[in-house]
C-alpha cells in the first residue's frame, strides 16, 4: 500500500487482458487510477476493461494494440492523453513466451519474441515520453523476468535474451530520462500462477513449486504490488533498478540448500 493519490494518475498497462498485466491493471483500478489496458484483440481488450470497471468501480478503458506496430503504440499514447489528460505511469508488460528449442528456432520465431518483448517495450516507452516530459514527471515499469537476467531455462533462450535486453535498455533510458523527472525500473517475476503457466501442465507446476523456498507459486497480485510501489511517489528516488519477486527461487545454489541446518 502506498500513499500516492492515484485518483489523479493516468496509467497504461500493455498486455493487460490476462495474467500479470491484468493483475497490475486491477490493482491500479482499485487504487482509483484511470487505467488504459491493451491487448492484441480489440474486442477482448474492451470486454476485459468493461468487466474490470464494473468489478472495481474504477475508470478503465481497453484498446487493441499490437506492440509490434509502432503506429498502434503511438495511437495508444494519444488515446490515454485524450481520455485521461496525460500519462503518469507506463507499465510495459506485453510479452510472449513460446517454448522453442534452439535447434528448431527459425528467424521468424526469434523476431516475434524480440519484437513483442523487447522492441515493443522500447517503442511503448518512446511513445509515452512526450506526455511525461510535458508534465515533468513519470514512472515507467517494465515487466522483465528472472529468466534471462538471472537464470536460464532450456527452450526459452530467445525469451531469456529479450528479457535480459530489457534491462540493458532500462539502464540507458533511466539515465536519459532522469533530468525530466521520469524514472525507469523493472520487476523480475519468478513463477507466477497465470493462464500461461497453467498451460505448461501440472508436472511443470509441481516442479516449479518445489524450487521455491516460500513453498508456493507467485500470484499476479504479488507482482502488481511491486509495480505499484515502483510507480508511486514513494519510489521517486528509485531509477534504473530491478526488483526480483520470486519467493526466493533464485537464492539457493542447489536443492540441497533448502535443507534446514542441523540443530545444536
């Protein structure tokens, strides 16, 4: 919980129709912010926004945006300004994680992941800059991952590259934008209970839960609260940083490290 007056804030959440993005959009809406959430499909985005507005009593709008298309991202920024009077927070969350072994990976497979996860994040930040610069302040929060920046997983090498690339981008962007009062940070989720994770099957979920010291998968609300902090006034002196939210998953050097130390 932060003490920021969210009722005065305009928030964009890309990839906000499901999973972590929906969790982020839901929390901001409950806090009273004006939220524009996006997804690739216009009808789905509008339906999710309408449901969220009804359930939270908040101001939520939906827009169909393919983050691979620069013109649609520019339209997204313009729509947020038109509807909500500006852009205070950008949550660049849109992402995909198809499993593709390296030996089977085509150039198109690679391009799609990099275009959505990395290029799409950069283009979204660029589109929101004019509004934030005019206001003299802004918060940008990228949804990265532990996979790539911290860990690796077979079959997701292109995904890991895209997420590591986001962090290289955020450090340079944080330096460029600091004079304008704009901060750029990232959350690095571990394994979070989402529709995408459920698609990987019960065996995967059991193995992943067993690798987390806190003994459970993350919830979308765990990530959303981390994003809320980084977007708040209370985080005004935090920029160019990453916040890992993984239940301790990246702490042990092996499963043996989970064992409790012997007593005296």
